[in-house]
C-alpha cells in the first residue's frame, strides 16, 4: 500500500519549513500494537513556530492527524491519507520546573517522565502519570488517568496550534474534560502543558510510584503489543466484566486475542493485522450486545483506511 507522493507540493508552499517531511512513512513501528499502514506524509516539526508555519500554509483540503506514542491507537492497514504530525525532539520533549509546585512539559514528553520529574522536584499529585505509557499530548486529548487521578485534576493550561496555524492557549475549563475525553477542537495539535502539583516528599512520592507500577504489572498485560483499555467502561458496569460475562476472555481473530489476563485489553500475538485487531474488537462488541444488551464504545482511537 502506498499513497501518491505529495511532499514536493507541500514543501513548495512552505519554503521556510525547518521540520522533516517524509512520504509513505511506516507508522507501525511507532505503535504499541506494531500494526498498520504508512502515513501519506509524516511531518516532524522543528518547534511550535515551525508547526504553525506549516499548518498555515498547508492546503486546507489535506487532512491532518496527530499521533503521540500510539499507546491508545489502531492505525488501519491501508495507512493514513494526508499529513500525520508526530512531535519529537528537544522542542517538544523537555520539562521545566516552575514556581508554586508547577511543571511545564512539551507534548512529546512521556507521562512516566513527567511523573518522575515531579517526584524528583518534590511535587506531589502527578504520580498517577507513572503508569500511563502515553505522552503529554495524548494525555491532554484523552484526559488520561489512573489510580484516582486524571489529567483534568492537575492541568493549568495547554498550548497548541490549530489547523489554520494559530498558536493558542487552552485553560483547564477550555479543555472541556470528561471521562477519557476533551472537548477541545479536534484540529488542535497540543504542543505543551502546565501542571499544578502540591508540596510532597520525594521519597514518599517515589514509593507511591513503585506501588502503582507493581499493581499494573500484576493486573495488565503491559509487556504485550496492546493498546490499553479498548472500550470505555459502560457505567455503572466495568467493560472487562461484561466482556468476561459474554465469554470473550482469550477470544482470537487472526493473530489478535482478547488478553487472558485483562479482558478489556486486546493483544497482537505477533502476526496480527490492524484488521484482525479491529475485527476482534467488533466481535467482542457484538457478543456483549447479544449477551447483555450493552453497547460498548471504543476508547481506542482508530485512524486511517482499511486495507
Ligand atoms: C499497557 C497500557 C496501559 C494503559 N493504561 C492507561 C491508563 O491507566 N489510563 C489511561 O488513561 N490510559 C491508559 N492507556 C492508554 C494510553 O496510554 C492513554 O490514552 C494515553 O494518554 C495516550 O497517549 P499517546 O501519546 O500514546 O496518544 P496516542 O495513542 O498516540 O493518541 C491518542 C489520541 O490522542 C491524540 N493525540 C496524541 N498526541 C496529541 C497531540 N500532541 N495533540 C493533539 N492530539 C494528540 C491522537 O490524535 C489520538 O486521538 C494505556 C495504554 C497501554 C498500552
């Protein structure tokens, strides 16, 4: 599968671009599932101004999709048309400690690194991030949370760039957070965030992070090729319970399997395609609907075209 190469046209419209553009760039290696087709164009901006310059000059009919660490994402086998933005490097990967127990982090910073930086600085309240294998950008979009904490509890403001190339700032209220969701406009690429913690003892925070890590190792298939929680909990039920009750634990489609350890995790046993994984998810939804009448909603984001 490959797309027409439009890199030359894009570069011609934005001659001062400093970031990297690649045509038909494989995305599977970036994803936790290790599946999926290429990006028609992969863009790695040099910094926020470069991203804004790029988006302002990109033809409006070219779709833009942002990826983070792809820990909650299925990239479909036919790849992603248009431009995929992936932030990386120093401009988006640094953390700064601010006065009043605050931290600023670039959107490409892994959540775990943010948690560790907070602990080292004696800033409590961000330890829950240590168990989430995504980036700050993904946490902002997904209102990532665990162990009693959520992004919404600690966010002061987020920076980003919209599709027209305007640099914008979103307060916590602007983010419109709800369970694993933000109402911030879909076209915004988040570039940074400021978090508020409270004074804490580094040794106690480190001990809490150790407890969180141990609890995860026991309950989630964190060493597998997975995408985290597949479906949102259908309140007041738990997704894993209704999936288990419908007899789906260990269910297999192609080389994709419902994790025998945690029923709300799908895993790639090695040779699964994105089609196998998505097909397995749809089969789980069908069986749960038939068994209990509950409609499961995908929490994992699915992007791109089917093969
Ligand atoms: C083993 C495992 C355990 C997990 N446990 C948890 C958990 O306990 N709690 C939890 O909340 N999640 C959990 N997850 C899911 C996942 O880690 C989170 O949803 C995380 O926030 C996704 O971040 P990411 O950088 O990987 O985003 P991606 O998966 O790359 O993308 C997810 C969404 O965020 C968007 N996005 C990413 N970066 C940006 C950006 N810079 N600007 C705008 N949009 C962006 C994407 O477009 C997409 O819509 C788990 C996943 C795994 C694999």
